[in-house]
């Protein structure tokens, strides 16, 4: 596997989204509820000895801000397979005099030889063909805590559909908009040796949210070992 063809990657084809991600990374937008909640879930694990956090599908890297504004003790790495997103993330780190090498341009399914203690995937796994591949890679990376916000429901539903809100000329492009069965995800994480708990999403509180006019039921899965 390698970085998907940019011409076919939906995340490369929305100028408004790129601009929003840049503003978020620069901390010019209000903190997203999910970023706040993710940082609050991680906080107790980052209060003592310094730990490595991998932000999977980091976009422009705004989750770094949510961790750092809480004074937590962590080394941050962001990973995303969209060159445009990684460029934004690296630019913002450079502007702040931070090491842009914290951001990796990579498909999470290719993650090998990287070690982290904590992995977080906020709004990312839904867009990947099979949730098991990234979770297996994060387990192999040694993550003692995996925190996932995703579109969870009673059954897995695989959808390969157009986005419809991309730049003019790109709206034929398709991506995954999957929903994962809570039971299947929990069982898979348990098979990797994790104890699994769930948390309601503070933003949606059990309600459906439309994401580019597709129904999403966001909630959290927290896996510890
Ligand atoms: C909805 S955005 C979420 C960005 C950020 N986590 C947030 O919550 O604002 C999903 C991100 O996942 C990335 N992504 C999707 N599939 C990926 C994969 N297989 N490997 C790495 N990144 C991926 C996309 O490029 C995109 O930046």
C-alpha cells in the first residue's frame, strides 16, 4: 500500500475544508467539541511521565492544540495520508518554530516500525475500508491506549459513495463513509488484548448528525491494555 493517488483522494479536493483545517491548526477557530472531549479522555494518561501520542488522520493537526492547552506531558506525532493536510500541519508547526517532522505522510495501514503509547483516531476510521487494519497497526505499534471517535452503530455498514461537497469538477470522487458495529469493534479490540469501554459523544449526545448529508452517529470507544 502507499499514499493513494492524490487525484482520487477526496481529502485533497475541498478548498474550504483545507482553509478550515488551517485556521483550526492555527487556533483561529473555536476548539471542536470532539477535540476537547478527546483531550479530556487522554488527560489522565498524560498527567505523569511523558508519553508518545499518535494522532491518526490528524488533518491539519489541530488536536495538538487541544492537548497542549491542557498542559499535558506528551510527545505528539500526527499521521495522515493526505499530502494537502500534512502540508498544512507542517507549515503551522514551522510557523511556530516547532519540528514539522512530527507529521508523517502515510496511510495508517502502512504503519510499521513506529512505536507509540497512546493512539487517537478522531473522525478517521469511518473513511477507511476496514476498521481492523488501522486498529491492528496501532496495537502492533505498542499502544497501551487507543481512543476512537467514530460512526458506531448496531451493524457494520460499508458505504462507498460520492462526497458531493468537493471543489467544482471533483464531485465524481468517491470515498468510504462506513459505520462500524460496536460489537464487532469491541470484540476485535478485545482479541488484541484490550479492555474496552464506550463513552457518549458530548457533541451529538446520541443524536444523529449529518456529515455531507450522510447520517452519522458519533460515539467513543476507549481501549486499554
Ligand atoms: C474527517 S478528517 C478528520 C481530521 C481530524 N482528525 C479531525 O477530527 O478534525 C479524516 C482524516 O483522515 C485522513 N485519513 C483517511 N484515511 C486515512 C488513512 N488510511 N491513513 C491516514 N489518514 C487517513 C484523511 O486524510 C483526513 O484528513
